[in-house]
C-alpha cells in the first residue's frame, strides 16, 4: 500500500513538474491573445496542495525519506523563505497592496513544485524501465515545443520588422512576455537532453548543443546563452572523458569550437560598432555584443540598481528586507545577482543557500566518474552558479530546480535500488 502511494505520488509530482516546464508555452499563447488571460500560478498553487500533503505523509511515516541531509536542509531553506515572506505580509500589504505582494510571493509556488518533482525525476531518469523512457520522451516534447515557440516568435518579428529577434512585446494593447523565463527553461531542458545520451552519445550531444545554442541566441537572454555554452561544453567534456579513444577527437572539437566562438565574437563585436551593416541581424548583434562596452543601457541600469541597493545591507544585513526594491524604488529594481537574496531574506538564508549550492557541487564533482548522472548534476549546478552570479535575483525560481535536481541525483548511492522504484508498479 505504501509503495503504491509513493508511486502515485511520483506520478502526481512529475505531472506537476512537467506542466510547470510547459508554462512558458502556455503563457505565450495567452500573450498572443489566443486564450483568455488567466493567472497560471494560482492554478499550480491549488494543484500543489494535495501533492505536498501526500509528500509530508510519506516523509512522516518514513515511507519516502529524503535522498540525504542536504535535501532536508533545502526544504528548511524554502520553509524559512516562506516564513519570512509571511512575516512581512502585514507591512507589505499596507504599503504596496495585495496584488503586488501576491505577484511576488507567487514565485515560491514554483520552488515547491521543483522540490517536489526533483526527487522522482532523479529516480526515474536513472532507471531503465518503460516509465523512464516515457519521461525522457516527455522532456523531448517540451524541448521541441520550446523550439517551435522560439521559431514562431522570431518569424513574427521578422515579418513585421525584418529582423531576426524573438517577439516579446506587443503594443496594441501593450503586452510584455517574460523572455527570460523562456530562455532559462530552454537552457535547462537542453542540458537534460544532452545528458540523455550518456557517455557514448558524443554526436547527439554536439547536435543538441549546437541547435540549442542557436535558438537561445535568438531568444534574447544573454545570460542564458553564456551559462548554457559553458555548462553544455563542460558536460560534453565530462561525459566523453571516460572513453580514451575519444580524447583526441574531444580536444580537437573543443579547440576548434573555442577558436570558432572567439572568431565569431571578435567579428560580431566589430560589426556591433556599425550595426546597420549587419542587415536583418543588426538588433540581435547589438543586443549580444554590446556587452563589450560598459555603456550599454542594460549594464548601466543594473549598475544603478546595485549602487542604490547595496547600501541597504548596512541596515538589513541580518534580517533582510523582503521586497525592498518594490517599496523603496520600483518593481524589478533589485540587484541582479544573488546579493539580492541576502538583502531580501537576511544573512542566514543567504549563507545556507550558498553552502548547499557549493556543498552539492563539490559532491557532484567527486562522483563524476562513479555516478553516471553526476556530470548532469555538475553542469546544472554550474549553470545555477553562473546565473545567480551575473544576472538573476532572489525571485529566480529556477535556482530551486537547478539545486534540488542535482541534489537528488548525487544523494542516492545505490542506483540499482532506483530501478526497483520504477513507476511500472504504479498502475498495478
């Protein structure tokens, strides 16, 4: 009975996780007015309640323990963040209103979805049964759907403005789509797709790496592209290293790829100084290669947020000031790195998040040649570290998945036991 309930829980948690990864697609449908505008987060919140209740019961009855103590501490961190958000509610509701407060707190729903779904996802991708193949096919469907969405968005922009760029703003009436969520989702799903082929699928990984990099390039997020290129390249190296016969090929590809990217960067950097000569690529070239100067508007805006927010740490370094940017400045005026997590929640959650992140990263590195899924854990953690270091603030929901899933992958010592937990018995 307990095993049956655990398997049913796995199905529910994985289903919820899959739906959440599909949210960028559904949001883009709403963005184009093809479906009435609805808030998707409350729907996930309602679906989350029974899944969370079952997980709690399985934990209390010791039928489904956490993979290791790190995962338990991650839950402690999320609960601590939730308590802080609730504690600030009376003050924030009177200062900024219910809509602004609930909109910000809604990001925590995604964090709970990720922590619930990461465990069964790790168990099942490591298994070799029918349900494992079903899950990988589901990841493939999400990957293909995101590609089609990027193609559609770029095509619509090209037909209207004759530029190859993802369309995320409409003016009649004005609507803005969050392209960062799309880019981050696609980058993470791409890393999962690359890891699917194990240590011998060098060609498949290279194809996915190239295709994903190309579509990420046109999806507008520079941080996602940079983090994916680094993390994906590392995944290719680690997963191919065991095969001695591939080392010369691997180093040749790595050297050639690095040389090619360097030439492209120099060339596009030069073109960006005279963008009108790049034709239908001028906007995307300006976007990505304006990073070679500190005068670009994005950098200047983030520098302003840094300068106006950092002094607040003198007053709020201990307990934090949740939603400080909305109250004191404006929505979105947070520090665009993980220092904003410190300023929002205080020193204890900040230090705990970093300890868990680097503790898991070190563990994954140690397991790289003994655990077949440790390379994926390494690169997801590296992707996470890069993103929160250079671009993403405390509300970045994928921090939780890119920590919880690697944690589950490295936290299970006996992978044979996972195959016994396969979902094949769930329908018996």
